[in-house]
């Protein structure tokens, strides 16, 4: 392969078109102020030289931001976050924004990514918070950067947010198993310290209390230790003699199915989050629309750009129950 050619500059276009560099700049920044013959000559030269204007440099010279929207997610392997990203991308495209996607699997990495996005003058930062303190972003918010928390709240920051009806989902999953006749129901998830799981666990407990059933700590098989596998948490709750399990997220539910297969058993099961093969396995789930979460997040950011001083918005998206058999399975 040939060595890559040097990228053409604005000066190169001006030289080929026989005009000044200022004229070339005006063709891209103020095209209405340039005569049609001159404009055609400049654009033809630019096409021949494969020239593309540096939008970032132009925006920075004007003291503004770019059309860049940053979406920062904890991981790229979880289908939930990828579906959220798809919703973000569709809404960005509809509104003339460009999405920059990055993953941050630790608080330290998250800080690095946020700094890089802000250095690139992203107009909006959409993030799934990992840390406990986002007060360091308050200055950026006051400078007009739109910041939206997705799926979880950004603590110590006046940021708009969009989340799921997590408590309602945990409650609904547990109530359906109670209605099927179960009285010993487990809850499996990791990590449990995050906002979403805390609320789902609260919903699970609420349903048990309303049904006047025992809340047994052995039935809550949860952990924040990354060394503890989800399968071992499932084994633990099965050994506690439950007849049904609530899976706190899609990964918990798939681990539950894996252990069921290994043990050759079938207990009642309701998962939180739908997933591709849930219908094939007959898994009842509490479902929602991740793409809609991404769309709403972009809309919140756009509204914040238009009104930086308006009241903070918190949107809670609904969940729904999909019956496929496992949640309707009777004990024994």
C-alpha cells in the first residue's frame, strides 16, 4: 500500500482556486456572502484535494462548542447499554448532532473519558454514572454544557436524568410470582450497591411485605464483590430452598437459566430486562424500552441547551410485564 498522502489545508485550496484563504474560510462559514462563481471554484478545488473543513477549529475560534454529544457507558458488552446507545444515535442524527461513544469500566476511567470529551468541547454529556460524587461537573454545567444522567442519578450534581421505574419493576416481578403461588422467592443480582438494584430490591421486599411473607436474608443472594460469580449467587439462593427467583438484570437471569440447566431443575422465574432468547426459553420478564431511554436523554440535553436555567428534569420510564411461562409456573 502507498503511504498516506498529506491532508490538504485551507491554504492549499485557496492556492488551487486562485483566491485568498479568507475567501475559502468564508465559503464554509458564511456561504451567502460569497458569489456563486467564486464559491463553485473553491468547492471544486476542495473536492479535488479531498479537503474537509475543520469544524472543531472553527467552533473553538468562535468561542463555542461543537455539535458533539458524548455518551459514556460502563460497558459495551451489555445489550441494554448498546440499545440505549442506538436510541441516542438515532435522536442525534435527527437533530444534527454527532454521537461519540466511549466505555468506562471504572470510576478512574470514567473521569479520563469525561475530561477528554469536555476537552473536545462536547455540547452534551450523557453518562451512566459509576461514581458517588459528580460535583466536579458543576462548573461545566454552569458554563452551559448539557449533562444528563442515564439509568442512574448523578450525585451532588444538578443534572437532568432519565431512569426506569425500577422499584415498580422489582415489585411487579415479585407480585407475579406470589400470584402463581410462591411463598419463598429469591432475588439475585450483582452489583447490588448501584441505584437501580437498590430500588429493584426495595420493590421485591415491598411485594413480600404486602403479601405478609417473610423477608429472609438467605433469599437475597447479592454481592458487590467482582470476584463472586453470578452463578455462585444463583447456587446460593437455590440452596436456601426457594421455589422462585427474581433476576435483578439480564445477566442475572441468563445465569439463573444456566444453573437451572446444569441442575436439571425448573423454578419460578421472572427477569428484569428482556433479552434475545427469553421467548425461546419461555422466560417471563419485566420489560422496558432502552432505545426510548436514549431518545429521551438526548431530548433532555437539547432542552437544557435551550434553557440552561430551567428546573432540573427527572424522567421515569415505565416498565411492563411479559408473561411467557416461567413467571406463571406454580411451586413444586
